[in-house]
């Protein structure tokens, strides 16, 4: 029996463990991927800390996965061995809900989640449904492609489906994995781009990423500063802290939109009056499998040159890379280097 190296979480809140486990076999509709790179997303905390109900442990996290197809399941005819592919948060249709039963998996009501419903990319090999995979363009290397499959896709689709139009003021709150892609995409999409971050540490890099304006939220009130600039048509909240998100609502312009992609557990706090006078709205956002495709974010990155800024770690250092991400010290996405 062939074994592979993998990093797993054996129970909610447990430490990462580097283990040897059996290389998985692809079933009917699945392919096996020899993993080259896997990004470490803040969303992996869901598995590490057990924030989602019903996760089966032990579980291998990782939903920003790039590698090459190494084996095909018996019913797979549309993919070939050797092809470089990526798998993101959406792990494919559940094949059980009404839409799936009616042969419309693009509208699946409860899609599978990579690294949560099934083992993900903190491993030398993983299996994925054939519908979950995306071709990686030749222009992007595997390490830079990996974060585009979640951080990139989420922020790109949030912005391009938002109320903002070219020239509008758009603020990106929190400069981490998602935020640093948000700044680049906002700039490349033609918005006046404002970066909101705690302290001065990231100011220079924020300008390099394309921000027109930088606001240090520790020394200035971000809502007041945005108002001085005319108010934001869109604020994209990526900081996983409800208090920090609540503090920016007053920075919207008339008909402004707060788009929340961060997923903190505590309630946000605001009064109805903060929204109604300025007709503000709050919208949650996640990319939908059929509509907001990873290909679109990858292609936009190729066209625009918006690529992640990454720090690469070997698989054995997954725990310290995750810790660096959780303490906002990574610039700006940690990516595991797993195979050739
Ligand atoms: N909606 C979706 O589909 C989707 C997809 C992926 C991720 N997510 C969620 O999006 C959030 C961001 O993910 P990520 O991978 O970008 O995380 P990350 O790399 O850890 O970045 C988060 C950033 O938020 C800021 N921040 C962190 N803690 C904070 C606090 N206590 N108060 C204020 N600001 C704080 C920091 O930026 P500064 O240092 O610049 O302040 C940090 O760099 C997470 O909640 C994740 O679960 C959602
Ligand atoms: Zn993610």
C-alpha cells in the first residue's frame, strides 16, 4: 500500500499533525491530483477550530490547491493525466439535492467544500470531483495560482458584482490574503482604491499593491476618513472582526454598499439609522459555483497582472505558516510547497 505525507487535524482545536496515510483512489467521477501547492486561507480555521457543524475528523484541510492530474476515476472522460488543475472552496455538487437530482448540478443547494466535506490539499495527493476542477493558465505558476482559487476568486467576484462602477471610491478593509487581492483588483477594475489596515506596517506595501489612499485604522477613524473622501460606494470587509467591520459602516456614500466576505462569529453592531438615511446596504458574499468561476479570476489576473504576494513554506511547516497567517504576519498569503 503506497503512503503519502499529509497534515491533518484530528479533532476541533487540535494541533496540526504531519502523518503518513494511504494515497487515496479516485472513485467514479473523481480525479486524483498530485499536489504542488496549497494556500493557507483564514477559512481553514473552520476545520482547525471546528467552527462548522458536522465536520468528520481527522480531516486534511486546504482549499487553494494546485497540482497535476495523476489518475482518473472510471467515469472521467473529459480530463487527461498530466493536466495542471486547481481546486478551490467549492468541491463540486452534492449530487443529493433537488437540483442535482434533476441534472442541474450548477445550481446545487449544498455543494461540497474542499478540505471540509472531504480531505483537501495539505497533502501530497488528493481526490476531487471532476466538476470541481479548473485549468490553470500557463502564464501563472502554481504557487501564485493557488491563492487565486479562493482569496482571488472571492474578492474579484465580490467587486465585479458590486454596485461600484469605474471611478467610484472603493475601500478594502483588512490587508491579508483576501484584502491584498482586493486592493489589486479594485485598482485594476478602475476604482479609486482605499486600503484600511491597523497600524503603519502595511502602508508601503498597500501603495505598491495599487492603493490610492491608505488609512491607518488605529490612529484614525476609518468612517470619518472615508466620509472626508466623499464616502465609499463599496467597502469590502475582509477583516475577521465584527467590531472592526461595524466601525466602517458610516463611511459609505449615499446608496453605498458594505460587502462582507469575512466570517467572524460575533454579531455586527449598527443601528437601522446608520443605513436608512444614506440608503446604505449590507451584503454578504461568497462566489457561487456555477456563476462566479475561478477561471474568471485567473483570466483577469493574467490580463491585469494582479497576482498574489506570497510566502512559501514546506508542508512540514504548515502549523507555523498557519500561525503566521492567523496573527496577520504573513505578506500576504502563505502557500505550502508540496510536490514538484
Ligand atoms: N466569503 C467567502 O467566500 C470567503 C472566502 C475566503 C475567506 N473568507 C473569510 O475572509 C476572512 C479573511 O480571510 P483571509 O484569508 O484574507 O485572512 P487573513 O489573511 O488572516 O487576513 C485578514 C486580515 O484582517 C485583518 N484583521 C485580522 N484580525 C483582525 C482584528 N482582530 N481586527 C481587525 N482586523 C483584523 C488583518 O489585516 P490588517 O493587519 O491589515 O488590519 C488581516 O491581515 C476570514 O474570515 C475568512 O474566513 C471568506
Ligand atoms: Zn478560502
